[in-house]
C-alpha cells in the first residue's frame, strides 16, 4: 500500500505549496463622481500610506508604471518625499509647485482571516508487479484516500481614491479591492495596479494627454 500512497502524498504536498503561493485580487466596489470634471485628469501624484518605506516604494512604483503604460503622466510621492508619505500641507504645496491635477491615494482598509473546509477524496492508482512464480507482469488498481482539511485564507481590503486638485479638491473616483493569500508586497501591488488603473482609465476620469 505504501507504494501507491507516497506518490499521492507528494502530489498533494506540491499542490498545497502551489495553491498557498497563489493570490487572488478582485475589485469589489467602484464609484465615479457623476459630476467629475469633463476634462480627463492626466498628471497624477501617487501616494500610498505605508509605514514601511520599502513597501511604500514598491506600491507607488507599481501604480506609476501601470498609469504610464496607459499614457497617463504619473509621479511617485517618494520622489518628492523620500522619508515618509507627505501630510496634507506638504501635499498641497507639492501639488501647487509641480502642477499635478490629480492625486491617487491608496491605503489599507482592513484585514481578516477566513477559514474554509477542503473535502477529502478517493483516488485509484495503477500498481504493476512481477509474479515471482510465473515472471509475468500484473496490474491492479489500489484505492487511496486523501483526508479533508481546513485551510485559512488571509483577506486584505484596500481602497484607492483619486482626488482632483482643482478649486473643489474632491474625490472623483474610488475603488475597493480584496486580496486573498498575499504572498509578497510586490505581487499584490502588481495585481492591484493591474486591476485598479485599467478600471480608472475606463471610467474616463483620467486619460492620456
């Protein structure tokens, strides 16, 4: 029996490692101001509210790259404020000095752990052996049961808001994403940027020059 069970256990281990490394990010909520400026915003300052400076730079780089790939001029806030994300006064000063017409602010909303049960299953594996009496090869199928287990998923929600910096200075677009089983800051940043920025561009609020 051990001959049949070992390959199954190895497969389950590899599959488990693969699944635990995967992430899933979805846009669960989106809002666009119906009275947003008719002229698309196209010079964006990207600000991510992260205490860790490395994480902040990775996130801002991801958003900036995605915006630029869509033809929108974008600047990471760390290029102007390398030590920490700017406060409101510093941000307003940078907007006036550099002429940004929009500010994209991203921050974490909440994090939780959700559990789910993965049911077990029965499989059949072919086993071939040689009879010591006849020298012939014989094949039979041996059944092996993989038991069910409980898996924990870490769910993190992020919010991104696009502020227009004109006289009104208000939020004109916002989106909430939900990410499951984050494996690295760089990976989740890549997923969020690839989901948020295309949705933002499709809304018409921001666009290329």
